[in-house]
C-alpha cells in the first residue's frame, strides 16, 4: 500500500513538472496535472494542500535526489579538478535529461511568490555548501590558492545556472553536455587550479 502511495506521489510530481513546463505554474490548472498523472483531481489534494505545495515538493524531492547523487559521485573522486568536473557534468546532464524540469526550475520557480522561494531554500543552500566544500578542500590540499569559497561558489553556481537558463530559452539549443569541458576550463583558470599528484 505504501509503495502504491509513493508511486502515485511520484506520478503526480512528474505530471506537474510536465504541466508547469507546458503552460506555466500560474496558468496551469490542477485538473491538467491530474489528467497527465492519470488520477482524479481530488487525488491531488490527498497528497498536497495546494498547487504551491506541488511546486515546492518538485524542487525539494528532485533537488534532494540530485544532491544525494552528487555527494556519492564526489566521494569517489580525489582531486579538485575531478570534483569540479563532476559538479559541472552532473548539473548539465541532470537538466538535459529533463528539459521540463529545467524549465520549471529555471523559469517557474524564479517567478513564484516569496513563500515558495523560502520553502525551497533548504536544498539550494545544501547545493551551495557542497560547492563551497569542494573549494575549501582544494584550498586545504593547495590545489586552489587562498580564496573566498563563498565568492568562488557564486561564480561556479552562477555560471552553471546562467548556462542552463540560456539553454532553456534558446530556440535551437545545443546540448548542455557540450559545454562541460569549456566550463571546466573556465573554472580552472579563474581558480588558478594546480594539478595534484595522487
């Protein structure tokens, strides 16, 4: 029974991602989410109080899974360069695998009300901390000269975020994955990254 409930919850989230990407959060009726999920409209309210909560859960669930996956991948790497490559690769591949999710996270969440933005701060801050940890480890291993991890994180996340938004808005988008190595080269130069012998 619990697995069935979980499956329906995920189906509703997936349907909401498609629906919000299709017509925008504010224009999207709950009935459209229900239709795409293959459930009655009333079923949505068994899982979520309102449409705002659906949007919040999309971000918390999907970003939470993304961060968990990234932490696992990062734990298998040793150098700062490998860590940075992992961040860039996973960020771009995650967005590229679901263009609808990219549209929702890059466009719809930005236009949401302050209460929604406050509710999604947790996973976003965790992502920020993860990037800052990579920079701090690089400083401690002397691969990165002394710098402010907060400023470095702003540069890294800001670049990834802007590239993703540009990709979402482009009429004929190139693949995000084609930008992994150029973006990594940019970060290595900006951080004056040194190679480390393992």
